[in-house]
C-alpha cells in the first residue's frame, strides 16, 4: 500500500519533470502499485493527470523563455530549436491532451498552441 505522503511526493516529482518510474523507484514504490492505486480511486487519478499537466505547462513556460533567449541573441538558432523540440516532446508525452477538470462546466478549455518558426 502506498501512503498518502509517498503518493504526494511522487506527484511532486512528476511536476518537477521526473518520470513516473524514477519517482516511484526513489520512493520505493512499484509503478504497478501506483497504477493499481489510481485505478481504484478516480480522485487520485485526477491528481496524477493534473501533476502531468502541470509539468506540461512548465515545459510551455520553458519554451517561452527559450524563444525570448533566441530573440535576444543569448542562444543560437540550432540550440534553441533542439531545446524547444525536446521540451515540446516532453510536454506532449506527459500530457497528450490538456487536463480538463471534470467538475468544470465551461464548454471551452483554456488551451494555447505555441508555434515557433525558425528562419
């Protein structure tokens, strides 16, 4: 059984960019036990999805910072492109679809697509 403290610590590690495997290993929990726990409790599953969404948002912030660094000349185009594509991949892998709160009754989620063009 996974304690609430361990579960919350795993979620915090996910928000900071750790993989589920790495976060679970650090806290001596198997990914199988983690998935069984969230399968049994929909609220915990929502917490897990929200943590992944938070990480994807963090990647989006990082992309904005990289774009600003590119515009100011602090980073070269090829490096910026590689770093931005990596962040986009990690965000997409963590959260393929934006997390939408099941209690939210609005029809339109607040999502933004970031398009970066390199010249």
